[in-house]
């Protein structure tokens, strides 16, 4: 995000803006972080990770079952069977990096095809996401121009 975009988020939340205005940059950063979009990180995921990603075991099992069934469907994209096989933790060096754009696109394709819901897509994508990295020092730098006026 740009400094201007971060300032816009600060300005949109009066309690966060109050922290910045008071010079509590660390507090501002802590309050701001959950409001900023996460960043994609490298993250190797296996079926075991998928099985624990959802709130209940039955939902995890349901998602995994639908993905595996889609991989064997007659109209399935050819790569999907390989993807399911690579996720199998019994396979040596198993897993896929859910941070890679091509893998993220494939997960979104599963949502577009109706195999998994939009919420399930978001949950799977979140396996390779981290909170936006913002610190009190970042707030100090971004807010410096306002403080000199």
C-alpha cells in the first residue's frame, strides 16, 4: 500500500486517527494492522493443512472431498488431478506453495467453477497470507508531514 492509502485508512477511523494525532504510533500501527489487506507469503500447504483450515472437521472434510471429486470429474482441467496428488502428505516433499500466483489462481478457479464457495476460497488463500507489516516507525514516517504543519 502507498502512504496515501494508509493515511486514508487512518483518516477513516477516528479512534485510530486519534492515536496517530496523539503520537501513539505503535498503538496506531497495532490498531491499523487488522484493517489493512494481508500480504501474500510463501506457504507450502498439504491436505493436512486444508483439513485444519476450517472451523469444523466436517467442513474441512467436505471441502477436501469436493476438491478431490472435482479432480476426477470428466470435464476437470488436466492439472487438477496432479494438484490433488501433490497435496497428499504421504507423497515425499508433498505440498504446494499457496503463495504462488498460479496456485492462487487455481484455487480461485475452483470457486468460479462452483466446487468451493467464495468463503472457502478465501480460507484456502489465507493459508499463505500474513498481516500487513506496519510498525510504529512506519506511522511516524507516514504521519511526519502532518506533524510539522
